[in-house]
C-alpha cells in the first residue's frame, strides 16, 4: 500500500516515526510504504528524513502522480 503524506510538520514527522516503530508488531503495516510527501513548498518522491522538494506541484497533482 502506498501512502502520500500531506504536510511534513510536527504531525507528519510524528506519523512517519510511529509508522516505522509499529511496523514490526502489526502485520498489516508490513506492505505500507511512503510513496511521497507533499507540502505547500512542493513534492518529494520517496521517504527521507529531510524534506527537499523535487517538483513544484499541488496536492491534487501529487495524488495523480503517485496514485496511492
């Protein structure tokens, strides 16, 4: 399952951290991957600690691009 994180402030980072912490305990989370992160600054493919936008697109365009 692909996820698209919308926002990468305190809540987005906490959700990402929680997802990785709980992945070992819950089998349903084993196939979950963060496909991208979108903020008002832009869109970043993949999952990295530091947000560096690769494209300047909005949320709707990011949804079409990732197809989560």
